[in-house]
C-alpha cells in the first residue's frame, strides 16, 4: 500500500496566492467603478461580482473536502482489505500446520 504525505505549501506560494486574489478583486472593482453606466448598473455588477467570488470560494472548498473524504474512504477500505488478507493468511497457515 502506498502512503502519500502532502507537503505544506511554502510561504512564498501562500503569499503569491493571496496577492493574486487581492489583485484580481481590486482590478474587478476598479473596472466596475469605471464602467460608463448608471450607478444602478454598477451596483448590480458589483453584487454579481461579490456573489461570483463567494460562490467560487465555496465551490473550491466543497470540491477539496469531497476529494479528501474520498481519499479517507479509500484508505479505510485499503486497511480493511489488508486486515482481511492477514486473517486469511493466518487461517491458511494454521490449516497447513494442522495437517
């Protein structure tokens, strides 16, 4: 059975991810602010952008949680299979010795 250990993300990667997210949100806000439309349309675009950003974060977290749950379930199944194989090997050895 293979064991996979996830290495923690580096500080540089975390910094990069946070900065790019902040820049993307800032660029979107500046773009909406400078749209040549009425304030009502800007407000609608701003609310839509906030909803899209929030739902994207929720989607990524949900997919990650689902993937991690699948990995845990597979790990538990593997452990149960190994236990059953050990028991079977022990039973076969006892049967051979009992002849």
